[in-house]
C-alpha cells in the first residue's frame, strides 16, 4: 500500500520523501532517485563524520590511474585561489565593482571547492590533487553561472535582469561621481532595465511567471496584480492582499530591493564565516595545546579553517595533522577504540 508524502517540517516527515513503514518495510513504495540517495548519504555523513571531506585518506585515490598522487593541502589550495581570484574577478567587475567582485568570486570558489572535495571523497578513483584544484579554480566562468549557484541561487530571469541593473547602476554612479545612489534612483534604473529585458524576451516568445517584480510590486508576467509583503510572521512573505488583518496597509514588495538583499545575503554567508573564524582565533599568543583546541573547534563549527590556521600562525603540516586527528576522533567508534 502506497503511503502519502508528508511535507517537510511536519511530525515524522522525511522532507517530502516517502516514509518507511517499520512493520512492512518499504513495500511497494518507489525507490529514491540517485540524486536523493546521494543527498541523504551526504547529510548522514555530515552529521556522523564531521570533517570527512578533509580526511586525506578519502581525498587520495585508492584505485585507478590517480593512485599515488599527493593530496592538495589547504595551504596549496589557498595559494591557487589567490593566484586566480584577481583574473576571475575581472569578468565580474563591470557588474559589482572591483572590491565586491573579488568577494563574489571568493564566495563562489569557497562553495565550488567544498563541492569538489565532497565529490572526490566519495569516489575512490579520484584524487584531490593540486592539478585538479588548479584546473577547477582557473576555469573562466560567467557571472551568471556564479549567481545561479549557492549561496545565491538566483533564478535565471532575476539574475539576468539584475546584472543589467547592476551594470547600469555602476555607470550612473560613475557619471555622477558618487559611490551610491538614492533608493528612488535605484528603483527607476531597475524598472527601466527590467522593462527593456522583458521586452527583449517577449519578442523572442518567452513568457514570465510571477517571480520577477518591478519596484512598485508589479509582476514582469504582465499581471495587473500587485505583490505585497506580509510581515505578520517571523519571516516576511509575499501576498496579494493589500492590507493587514487590522486594516493597516501592507508594504509593497520591491523587486529591486529583493535582488540587492539576495546578493548581499550571499556575500554575508562568506563574511560571517570569516568573521567567526577570526573571532575564534583572536586569542593572542597562546600555547600549542590551546591553538590545537581552537583549530579543532573551528572544524567542528564548520568555519573557514584556513583563516583560523593563518590567525593562529599554524603551519600547513600541523593543520593537516590536527585535521586528520579531528576527523578520526569524530568518526563513529574511532574515538572509543
């Protein structure tokens, strides 16, 4: 008998997957897809084997043509990133300016290399080697693909319209010799660029849903409905009702602000990690034992280990040894052996 799906967050739910019946097993329930199985296994390992993607034994090839290749150290990885980040940022600068462009690229590379580590750690035929990291980091990439990936996850339409706005906005600031523009100016530029983008797409037969909005809440879909913000709960959400239950007017959903917030939130994800890492490591001159404890604490909290190691003055060799010890101690059963 097929069991109904339960929405994520409900009691006993499995995030929308089919539930397992303890009495009858899976019965005739459909098997999870390969992607869902991979995601579930990664979530399990992240819970039970903290730091497993940094285990040198998992990052080296144990079979195939890459056996014997040395694993790229965090220090080598940092040097590779620093070598190419300036070059990669050039294609992003026209949208974000030089300083923010580098942060965008660094954030993208942080997530890309974590994903690469994860894939290599799962495949015994691959090695997380210097040539592999160098190849991945040095590959030119368009800003659109960057913003489509975590931590931004912008939709294609929002990203493309947003990049037109960012380019126009930077030009306006340069023409007027200012660093920032008032919100009214940014709203006008957003609406004008969104108008041009929508017109170009519609001429090619593209249709829009309701996920892209003007600054006054109108949808790029052509609908006459205005989108408002319902801020009565913990998190603001979209609504088409113009008033709150008490009759007070709701704030209009501003598509321009939404784009700027999403871009800023993505950058904050990396800045928060860096700030926390520096806060943990900001202990002055400390003993070797305390430095080791601080470094392993950073690993357990998922912080930027290279930032912590640098702040502690720890060598790459020492950091590698502490990381391996921490990974082994975190693995189920190992610490009790």
